[in-house]
C-alpha cells in the first residue's frame, strides 16, 4: 500500500528555555492511503499538534513530513495553502462556519479559493450537502441549524474539493449520541470511497468505529497499531 502520511523523527517544540514545551518528540508515523484511523491519548499528549502538522497548518521544529510523497516541511506558505486546498478537508473547531453565509455559501467557499467556476461551485456544494443529508437546509444560516447539522455542513465543506484526506479533531465531542452515529456513518462512507480519514477522539465508542488506533502520550507515539478491540483496556490504563 502507498503511504499517504509519513512523519519521520518529527518534533514540535513551543517556546524556549524555561517555557519550552515538547508538544511532539521524535514521532514516526505512517498512514497509508485509504486508512481510517483514530488518534487517542490523554489531554496535552500532542494529538492536535500532530493534526496541525499533518494538515500542513504548521511546520515541525525538526524532522520530515511527506504527504502523498512530497516533503512538505520544505515548502513555503503559498505552497502549503495550495496543498491544503487541493488535498485535505478539515473538520477542526477553529474553522468555524461563517455566520453571515448560508450553508450552501459556506460549502462553496473552498472552491472559490480553488478557482472553480460559480455554476460548478453551486452544483458541487449542493451535491456535498445532499451527501450529508442536508439538501433541504442549504439556504439556512448556521444559527438556523442544530449543532449536528452545523457539523454536517462542516463535513460537506471538507469534502467538496474531493480531498485525498479528511482530518477531524474531536468531530463528535459536542454531539449527542444519535448525531455522533450520523457523523460516523458519513466518515465510514467517505472512507469506503477511498478517502483517508484521520480523527482525534477521546471517546472509546467513536474510536471503535475506525480500523486502527494510534496512541499518544507526552508527545510521543506509544503505540501506532492498536485495533478497535484494544480500546477498552487502553482507557482503563490511561
Ligand atoms: N501554541 C502553543 N504554544 C505553546 N504550547 C502549546 C501550543 N499549542 C499546544 N501547546 C502545548 O503542547 C502540548 C500538546 O498540546 P495539544 O493541543 O497537541 O494536546 P492534545 O493532545 O490535543 O490535548 P487535548 O486532548 O486537550 O486537546 C500541551 O502541553 C500544550 O499545552
Ligand atoms: Mg486537542
């Protein structure tokens, strides 16, 4: 199988001297195209830092990162922006929906940056919203949608540029169990179409729906190849 994500000896250090924090330390991690992975571990263990690096939102302090065969640690900001737009869909809390725009307009935005013609933008955004079962809500503003519906709009926005990779940082953290199942159903479907999905979660039941679990502790990967069956015992020792 082809590796889509390859972190080699990656460290991320924040601050200097007394305030230095080793958010990630000498992390080696390979995720192949088509995988469905959960990233787990205690609070502060480096999960979001790793997702930011994997998503090309930040650069490592040391080490190499190959995404789809390309050493992205060496690229400048413009090139990183281009890669993010072309290859990655984000379901991150810091990328809010824009409140003044409708669901449709929010989902159209990534295609504006990608230079897709207006008509095609509308069609593809509507199709993405249909895929997350929101065809009847496309003209609603975010405040006119439930939390779970907003999260589905975020997922539609993440998939509209047909990314290779969807990254989600605690996508179900604020959702009830019913909506959590909806969101997980969408991720499983996306993965079945060949999209690689990597998701941070604190919830064992959510992690069990993936096929591989990577466990972080104190900025290091302590186990990169756990199975959904291992989750119970992990939570007991965490
Ligand atoms: N911008 C920053 N500046 C300084 N320290 C940071 C910064 N971002 C994260 N850290 C520190 O790096 C470490 C890892 O943080 P990170 O956000 O990756 O943890 P996490 O595993 O996602 O935790 P949580 O489960 O609480 O979301 C923590 O000690 C955190 O305080
Ligand atoms: Mg986090």
